[in-house]
C-alpha cells in the first residue's frame, strides 16, 4: 500500500455549488487518504449532503475539480461513481418493502448476477464484515438497523474503494452503533476509505481519523478528532460557545396525561400497532420516550393528539377526563398542545403566513371568536412568538415555507408553548434543527415544565432525552417499557430495551 | 426538485425558491392572450379572415346596450355557479355536477312558480328563488352524503347526477308538467307574471340575478377571508395533514362545500327560468354548470377573478353565437376557445412555481 498512500484516494479542489437562492458549497477543499475514516462534520444545512451528492455524481459542481486516485475526473452519474469505486449509503434507504434482501440488492446492482450466486456473495460479505443478514428475508418487518446492513452490504458487493455514509447512526441503538463502528474499522484496515457524515461529536471523536468541518457551505477547519474536545469541535461547527441546558430537580404535581392499557391497531399496512400501553405524565415533569421511529411513535402521537380515536373512552385521560373518543380540537380545548414531527404540512400550512398559522391551533386563546378569525389578534400573537423565540423570518406575514426548518420549528414550539399548555406533547423536537435552535427549544421545554405543565417528549436522540427528561421509557415494537427516572437508567439498558427486550425488568 | 440534472432538451424547468407573485397575477391574462393567438391561427386555417372574425366575435356583440345586457345576463349563471364551486375546490371537494344542481334548481323553482305561488300577490319571487336554492342543495346533498358516509367519489356521483337531473326535467316537460295549451311541444306552461324577474333596465334581459351574483361575490370574499369556516376549508385543501392536526373535520367541509355549490347552482337555474326563458323546457342550460368549472379556475378561485372570468366566458358564448350567425362558423368554435383558455391557464400555472432555464 506504500506508494499509493502518497496519492490521496479522493481530493476535492475548490468545489462550489449554488442553488436558486442559496450557496450550498463554496470553494471546498478536501482530501481522503487510503484506509482513512474521514469525518465530514457540520450542522444541518451546512452543505455536507450536497458535497457528497457531488462526489457520488447525483449532482454536479458549478466550479472546482475532483481528483480520484491521482487523476482528474468528471463524475456525471451515480453509475459512473460506482464504476470508479465509490459507494454511498444514504440516510433514507431506497428499499422495496415487498421484496427480499437479495431481490433488493439485485435491483441496485449495475451488473446482472444469477440469484444463487448473488445469495452466496451476500452471505460471504455479510459474514466477513460482521453484518449478519439473511438474503431470503422480506424487507418489511426488518428493523432500521437491519436495513442499513442491507444497504452497506449492497455497497460492499461492488468492492468500492471509497464508502460514503450519510448520518448512519441516527436510527441505531447504542449497541448497533458499536457494531457498525467495528465493521467500519475493519473495512478501513483493509484499505477502504470512508467518508463519514455526521453532526454527533462523540461518535466522530471515537471513530474518525480526520475531520473536515463545514459551516454555511464553507470549510471552517480540519482537525484530528481524537485530539479535540466536544467543545472545541462544536466551536468549529457552530462558530460560538455552546450553553448547556439545566434540569433542576422538582417535585411533580398531579397526573395530567394518562394512558391506560391503550391498544390501537394501525391503519398503515407498514405501521406498528400499539399494544397495552400504560403511561402517566404528571404536571411539572418531562417524560421522554426513546426508540427508533417506526416502532409505534407515529401511532402513539396520533392516539394522544386525537388524530386517531380509541375504541375505549378511558384509554386516554387528559386532565382527569376520559378523552379517547374526542377529536384533536376538543382535546386542545382541555389544555393539550402538540408539536408534530413534520413541521411543513402538518404543524404548519406551508403556503399560509405565520399569523394565519397561529389560527390553526389558537382558537382556545381567542384567535377565533363567534366563527370569525381575529386577524389583528393573530398577527399580534405571531409577532410576539417570533420575538420571544428569536425566529428568523420576514415578519408575521412571511409564508411558513419561507422559513428554514429550525426556525419554523422554533415558531411552532413557541406557538404551542404560548398557548399555555397543561399537557405538551412534542415529537422529535430538534430533528434537523441546528445546535443553537436545539438548545433554545430544549430550554423552552424545561421552562415549561418548571411552570407546572406536563411534558411528553418522543425522540430518537438519546442525548437529548437524557439532557431534558425526568423520567424515560422506550417504545419498541408498539410496546412501552417501564418508565424510570432518567438518572437511574444506564445507556446500555436503553439500548437493550430498544430491541424490545424489557419484559423481565423490575420497575 | 426536478429529478434530472441533465436532459436531452435545450430548456429545462427549475423550481423557483418561492412562488412568483408576478406570474400569479399574470397567468390568467397570459392564458387569455395565448387563447386569442390560437384562435387567430385557427380561424386563418379555416379560411376566415381573422380580423373580421374577431370583430364579429368580440366587438360586435358588445357594441350595443342590448349586447352589454346580454353579456351580463349570460355572465350571471356562470358567476353564480363558479362562486359556489370555488370554496369547495379550495378544500379539495370536487363538485363537478353544478350543471345537475342547476337543472334541479330550475325544476324546483319553476315547479313552485307554476303550482304553489300563482295566487300570491306579494312575496312570490323570494319563495321561488328559495325553492331553487333548496332544490340545488338537495341534489348536491346526495354526493355529500355518499362521500361522507361511504367515501364514494363526489366527482363521479355529482357528475352522474347531472344526467339524471336532465332526464328528470325531460320527463316532467314531456309528461306531467307539459302545457295542455302548448300544441304538444315539450314545455311547461309559461310562468305567471308574479314569478318573473324584471329586467334591470329597458331594452335588456339582464335581471336582478346579476346583482345577487355580485353580492354573493362580496359575501364569498368575506367568507374566505374572515370566517373560521372558510379558513378551515382553505387549510384542508392546502395541507390535509395540518387540517387533521388542527382537528378540522373534513366531513363538515364536504357538507358545507356541496351545499354552497348546490345552492348557488340552484339559484342560477331558477334565475334562468324566471328570467330570460320564462318556462320549463327540455334544455335550460347551454352547459353553464360545466363552463363554471373553467370560470372558477380562470378566476383562480378568487371572487374578483371569478367575476372577471365569467364576463370573459360570457363574451365567448356571445361571440360564438354571432360567429355562427354571421360567418357560418361551427358552434363548436366557442367550445374551442373555452378549451384553449383552460389549457393555457393550466400551462401558465406551471410558471408560478417553476421557471424555464437553458440547460
């Protein structure tokens, strides 16, 4: 391997890419050596994904050049990238639910391989790199971690020399993350170069040899992650010091939200039915629900918000009332507020301006009177929300879809908090939100808890849940684990529970 | 995002960062211009002098007071139907059957005028108009009920009910309601005098229905802008998931939308019978209920736009008639203009969200 090591496997020179109104990448230089695990670190919207799409041929740079193993290349399509020896595992998998593992892989391969030979090769690769998958299994019913293994094996079958992974751990349990890291280290040891996209600082410090940090589409620094602290990496990534959330212990009040033996069949053929869920959330506490999306998270939110109605009135109790058969508007009147995980199209109407978007949930605070919309009150409400939660926008008459994801989330969280919740349900509060806005949102939820509201947070981010929750439970396969104080819950236990193994746990 | 970075075409579409306000204003006029150009070319190909034809089509019908009265007269049913359809279309409720609700409104209103109110000295007209409104609503309630109870498609049900309504009208004027003194013509007796809408001014046939339509346009604007019900319908159309999140009942929207659309179409129907026609006959509408769908979209589902679009569409009807008479052009010419208008409008819509770029 000497000799080759002199020439970097991939070198980007002065890459720039502009979209209609934004500069996604500006003058980016990057080098990945043979067998190197190279982190691409940056917040959402920093330009990481665009850069990787350029390398993988999904889109082309406006300026700059790409050097592959010493020679300048123009990568015009993903197929060409694969021929060069570049493989990519996307954040969102493109797999057909109704096909088997082998069929899915066969579809994605550029060459034709007989089914029996393909199955043999899949088993060989999966055993060699510790990625156990059964080629004959159907896709649906496979966990997200298993699906990711399929995608990685699919890439490895093409014997790539550079593997790009986009936020690979966002959907994995802590144990699965460790298993993935072992595989990646082994691949790197055999000379495979890896570009690892992430915003998780701990992981990058643990796994990566070199990190290139992006902010606003530019490179703000390169670092050896092992020699840096989280704080110093975050400074490169965000450009300023980070504050910390603080959760002071507090005596909770009376039960405000209660689920009693809640079972709910899902209407979605690939959804997850809820089974015998029991949960109590008291005023003045934040209860967190961990777990990978697709394990009943969507169904649980809908059951609590009222978008799905239960057969039994008593299965959901809100502020002492049985609400299992009440619609969302009626539940809101009792004091429930809800921040859904999809901001555009569910939490807000994209084409409507922010003031009109306040009317969506603001009937309880007088934004609708006698069947008429109170436009002046709605505008004032929106203005105050924008000011209080530092939402960056063109005022209260800006359409919701003109805001960035993080700013819209601040606005929606702010809107719901300013509607004086007794019970607040928040799903994925900081998904795709930059670090600064995440901190603001988390602190706002803690402040809300300190005013005595009952807060329920459903999230995939374990760091987040441990930072803001008094008590934690795990939702796996439509079943809910015991709810235990976050301080008494080791991370490893959460990982085990995320696989659904929590039957024999003493509460 | 446009999925292909490279295409074999020299031009490509690129999604705009935000919808263009200028294109939003310009799309309807642009479509009208494109329609005129197409018409110009088509008429040339037919061997007609296009300039003379355009004069016959667009200028002559409107150059007299009577002609202007006719313009408003024909615009009235289009405006009424389109104003009623627009709130539903904004809420994803697709009532295609205004033509049928129009016909039923004509039957119920006309029936009231013939068999219920002839002896009344005061207040007959409001009752007759109300009967027309209620008839249209009842006909629209059928698809509303089937959709909200059994999830049938209101598109098909309302459309099929058009033909049933027309056959019902045909049965009545051929059978039980036929004028005994009508020499076997399939028509009802003429409506009594107390059931007729008076012309707005001498020498024209346009009646109070036009003023009602204008008032409804203002009411429709207020409904969409100021009421919670109008807001709920807009949210349901723009973002169904957001409507579910807010607890907005789509069932309520369906009922409201169908009843509004049916009511105005029924009103339009009785205004024709109690106005220019003066009796029931097998055919009451030259397709106003269908043309109103085009009017609603050309008017961008906005009340002011609908008022203007219904005047434009009415001019197309009048032009088509005079072109038939004076130039012996086929009657389908006005259908061609209508179709071209809708086609270009949909094409121009694209430019609101996309721009054309060279690859």
